[in-house]
C-alpha cells in the first residue's frame, strides 16, 4: 500500500510531504507496475479532468485497479452537473450567506486545500464543500444574486494553479491530512476489510443505537475480520476508503445520510441502509401508496392536501393521525381530536410538504416491531404505549417516563400473521435491515410503517439474542462484501 500524488510533471512539484510518492500522470497510466500495488491511495492533481483527458483516465483507471482515488469519476461528474451544484447550493445557502455577507463586490472565489482555507473564517464552509466534492485542491465560486450570496460552481484545482503565497499553507494542510490515521499504519493489519459506521454524537434519544450497542456492533465486526471506524457527517471524503458502510444515524432523503448512502453505493461499498431503502421508507406518502397497491392491510390512509381537507375529515372522523411524510421516531406525527385542531396542525405540516398523510386512529395497548434482515425475521418486540400517551414514545416527558414498557421474543414465539404481514411489506422495499411496525386487532394485522434504520439498543432489541443479534447483522455484511469482491474478479 502507498500514497501517490499524481501530477502532469513531477519536476514542477515543489512540496515536501513525508511518506508521499509524487509521480507523473503518464507513468501512472502506462507503467503496469502501479496496477500491481494493492490498496494504493491516489491523489489526482492533473491539470485537466475533462472527459477522456489524462487526468480523467487517472481517476478512471485507479477505480479499475482497485485503488482509492481522489477525486474519483463520480466527483468529477458531480462538479460538472449544474443540477448537483444547485442542490448543494440550497443545502449550503445559510452557511454561505453567514460567511460572505460582509464581503463587498459581486463575485468571490475560495481556494480549498485538503478541506482547509487560508482564511479561518471560511474553514467550516471549506470543509463542507470538501466533504461534498472530495478532491485535494478545489476552487469554489460564489456570486451575489438579488443582494444574497449564492454558491455557483466548483472545480478541481491543478497543482500549477496554487497561489504562490499560499504554497506553505498547502504543504502544511497536506501534511496534516496525510498524517491522519487512515493514511498512517492501519490499526489492525490482519483484518481484510474496512467498515465505516456513520453516527451522530449529538443524537441522543433519537439515535438508532446507543453507545453500548455501537460497541457491540464494533466487537462483532472485528471478530469477523473488519477494521471498524466510526465516522460522522464531516467524513464524507473518506467513504471510498471502506468496503462497507453501516448507517447508525437517523436517515432522511434531504440529508447528509442519504448522500453518504448514495456515495457509498456508487463507490461499490456494501451499504445498509442503501439509498433505495432510505428513499422508499423515509416517505410515508410513498409507503401509503405502495401498501395500497399491493393490498397489504394498513389503517385507512388518505393523502391530504389543500384541496381535499373537508372530504378527509368526513371520511376519517376524529380522532385521526396526521403525519409529516418524512417523520421518524414519533416526531412529526400528531393526533388530532377536533376539526379546529385538525386545521391548525395541517397548516403547520403543510408548510414543510405539499402532501400530508392522514390516517385513521387505531388504539392498541402495544405496537409490534419485527426486525428483518435479508428477507428473514431477526427479532420481534412488543412496544407498549408510554404512560398516559397514545404513542410508544412521548417526547414531552423526560427519562424513563418518555418510553413505554417492552417485551422481546424470538420470531417463532410471535403470531404467524404478524410475521407474515411484516415480511410481505418489508420484501417490497429490499433485502436490507428493516423494522416493520404493526398494530394487531383481533387476528388482523395492519402495517403502520417500515423503518429502514430500526432501533437496536443494548438491553432492548438484543434482550433475547444478545451478542448473536450483532453477529448476525455483521455476518450479513461479511457475506455481501465477499460476494462483491468475488463478483469483481
């Protein structure tokens, strides 16, 4: 394994970065000895990345050789896509305005060196852009539009365009970047595969797994031959360094978790949750239509918009449930008891989405949760309603009062109708890790939702299976990674 900086002409490279080999783009392409190097990391600083140029082929062949390359071809293509740039611009709108509001003039360029800016004021903005467009050297352009600054475009910067007075800063930034632990000696040389687990340290009650469960996932993965690294949203640029990505942060489509999943899938990683599962599970409008089309029982559900308010009220009556399409962990889900309350809550929710899910209220003592992996039931929980509340979680309470009681069992102990209905619903989504929530009234089961990122906390979902639960999930990762590796040969 080695770290290589690829430039057009190494004679023009004037930086001293220990442990890094500087080679010409032409040599990398024609010298077959480079293709024999396993696990090489390639930093492509060619003058041009245009289609079928030498710089383009460096990134393309690096992928074919199994090397980790920056920028890779998807990143190069993303930079050229105005649609992608526009979406990223919308995501960064607030940060851009905060950073540039005091600037005079109508245009501004920002040089980004390994995720850093010479001006510390732009450090956060630089890191965000580096995470979204992982390339060693970047030039981002901004323009003032109707009095507000906006992100316009971004492009890789060849080494010959580095501003002379910033060369020392570039060298120091590169040294710090390459001295990071993913570029030093691997912490576990014997492990054949690398796994990233995406977490959000600021997520507390809403996190899919607590710290003890995360530690158990790590231990199970390491026993099976994975190097494990916990990453956060600031590590987007590292994705290509791994073989698998396990997302243990609450997922949303318009969110960095979805971008991580998309990027991992594009890089050929095994990823749970995969982007298709996130897309399908995250939107309750989609799920409602899917269940209806497949004739899978669910509470009576109507897609609510500004023009059908009265008919929805007449058909569902009160109480009923209103759901924000991308709600999770009971947030964005409200029960309304009167027409006045219905209209008030609808107005609040409609500000965030043109469509809202309206659903009949089915009171039960508990909800079923069936954990499913690889289209097979993994665990089953009964989640009882929180004290004096209609949901299993009451966000208005603190501590233990926030949650209802729970019972855990092996799938064989649950009613067959519960398992059958859960599997029928989850199998429409994919073969990933899902948590299917159901209500049971008599012998009939109703799908409430399908979660692509189900809760797995130590002492709760693992109460019966214990460490076997974590091992089973990691065995699925291992099987998938091996199948990908074998399929690529």
